[in-house]
């Protein structure tokens, strides 16, 4: 014979069985307690009732008077039967001091000897006892009938134990009815609650839920991207290790509101938004993040799932790529111009004007070489020199003159490893792009770049200054220009308002300062100061600079 081993019950089924057993045990225990308690109370009540009836009969003047007659039974038997009916006791026996009955519910027992103890009553004491007499076991009270100090008779009133048991059984039957009703109601309620629980747990048992939790925790910590889950009140319900690192939060943040995490205002606004966000770029103090939000709904808003991707390196590479692309376009344009000049030289030679051809070619070469010599002489650091040459060609294509100031001086090998060339390209490239955009179309379109180092205490500084001849920056917007999304130019396909934000982010990452002021002769002048801190220079030796920019989100003007 084969036995089928039942599989693990669902969590809802286990809870239902446990609650049903618990209700049954509670009801059974309460029923047993009630039975014992009611039985004791019923016996005490019967004892008090029998004692009161016996004392009332013994103190009755008519009973005392009847004991003096030659035939007390004639008067006392009807009286005793009437009191039995009125007081609902099972018997009232009135007897002489010897115990000979004058009354009894069974007339045949009149004249017989009382079955029970009378010694204490003969001494003038009222007492109660449980005794088996002619009517069976009963709870009875025995009390004396006194004529002055003399005992002239005895009264015994009692209630049969069978009657007491019947009363308790009637109460217990009612109690059991109520208990069964409570059990049925509790079972129905438990079933309804557990049916709802089964829907929420999808019928999974405790083992399956535990295994799913383990998988969930493992996947949560294995994901490199940031994951953030918010509840309906925008409090952090869950955050993985990647999310903590990308947002720069530490400690126990679960249960805290997003507004209390100290994130940049635009990022906080995006997390608090009710509508979904798709591939939005936001800046923190040190990172460029792409966020996606998706509300969790099931008939009502239950929360938001947020994913975070770090594109800081990608954004820097894109900046470098844009610079290289611009440089390539400038070279292509220069190649086209060189071809035109070469055709001119060839045509002059064909026309027999060799001397003019030589003069024309020499002048073009001297002009190009003078520009290169000017940039390299001022900035010999190769990355910045290449960036300036490329930006100069781009600016010329757009009708803007880009000049390197005479006070520029930056030798090769001066920059420490802690200040990578990628960040310099981000800072100077974006500042020049914004300046060229601002100066283009002005009466005298010019952008001036200065790059030099200067001593400041124990730590020297790298100063990058870019000024233009454009309309300048409104004093009311000197802080807003560094916020992501702020721009005075029409939005392009990729959006605007990110360039100056990246500049400020890179500046803050190296504990530098970024300021904007009005340039001489109009226009705007942006200045970046970066401490050239080497490996052995302490961080507290870095100069604070002037007007260090606060915040973490920004955009180009």
C-alpha cells in the first residue's frame, strides 16, 4: 500500500489551519472553565437558597405556633408544600427535636426519622451539607426552631444535586451554542482573510517565499546599476548598494523621505514627480546620472521604481569626442581652404607670376605658423594646446576671433596626475563653446582665453579665464546659469543647459572655484581656479578661492 506524502501547504493554508486550531482550543478551554466555574457557582447559589428558605420557615410565627399543637402535620404540611412551590426548592422537612418528620414532599415519609445530621442544629447552629437522603443526593440546610432559648423543632430545606447539574448543563448548552457560532464565524473570517492573503502571495508557501527573498536579495546586491524603490508617500522603501554609491547617501535611509536625502533640487523634483521619467540626465556633486522612473500601480498609487545609471565617464568621453569632431571638421575646412590657396598658387605660376605666387604662399604659411606659434608659446601643455588650436579653427569658421591672452603661460608637465586632461577638456572646452555662442553675431565677435598658474600659499593654482564680447550675463542669473537646463539659446536635438553644469561639477570635484563676472568692454567673463595639489600636498592646504560655487546641478547659458 502506497502513501502519498502531502506537499508543503501554502502559507495561507498553514495560517488558516493554525487559526482554526487556536480558536477551537480557546473555545474548548473556555467551555471547560465555564463548566467548572458555573458548577461551583450553582452549588454556592443552591446552598444560599436552601439556607435562606430554612431560616425563613424556622422564624415564621405560624410554624412556631404549629409546633405547640397536638398535630403539627395538619398545619405544617400544606404550608411547607406552598413554600416549596414559591421558593423552587426540592424539599422542606419540618421535624421535632428527635428528627421525626412532621412534613415531607412524599407523605409516606411523614412520621419517619430524618436522614441526615442534626447535632449542630440541636445546639442552635444553622449549617449546610451535601447528603444522600430519600430524594437522592442534595444540598441541604438544617436550622433550629426556637421558642426562646429552647429548641422545639428543626427545619431542613434542600435542592437535589441532579437539579443543580441540570441547571449547569442548560447553561453549558447555551455556552456551547455560542462557542460553535463563534468558531464558525471565526473560521469564515479566517478563510476570507487567508483567501486574500493567498492572492497577495500568489499561493506560495513559506519555503517558496523565503527562497524568493533570498533570490531577491542576491539580485539586488549583484546589480551594478542603482535601484531605488519609493512608497506611496515618496519614502525610501528599498535601495541597493549601487543606488547608495551613485546618490552619495550613507547610513540607514530606508523610511526617510526623498526630500530629506540632501540631493540636488532637480534630481529631487524628478524623484517626487508623479509622471514617469525616461532617460533624464541629472547631475550630483560628482556624477552625471541617467534616471528612469516608473510608478507602481494596482488600482492606486503604491510607489515608484527608480533606476540610476552612471554616465560620468561616458559624458566626458562624449565631450572629448565632440572636441575631436570639431577639430576634424576644422581640419577638413582648412584642407578645403588650403586646396583653394594651392590652386591660386598654381594659377599664378601658370600665368608666369612666380614671384607673386611665392609671396602669396609664404604669407599664408607665416599666418598659420604665427597662430600655432602663439598658442604653443603661451600654452605648451599638449592637451590644452591642441584644444585651443581646434577651437580657434572652429571659431574662425563661425566668424569669431579666438585669442590667447598675452599673460597666458602654462608649461608642459606642470599639471599633476590628480588633474586629468579629460577634466581640463570638459572645463575649457565648454567655457569656449559658450563664449563663442555668446560672441557670435556681435559687432566685434571675439573670445579671449587665458591659462596660467600662480602661487597662492603653499599650493599653486591653475587659472582658466574665458571672456567674450557677447551680451553678458544678467546679474540676476549669475547662479542660475550653472543650473542644469538653464539656457538663453534655443534647445537643440539633444537639449541644452548641461555644459556649464559639467564645468561646475568638474571644478567642485577638484575643490576649485568657478565665478562669472562682467568682462572689460562688456560681455561675460568666466574664471576657474583649480588647486594644483600634488600627491604629497595636504587637502587642507588648498586655497578656498573667491565665491566658491555651491550646488550640484547646472547648465550652459
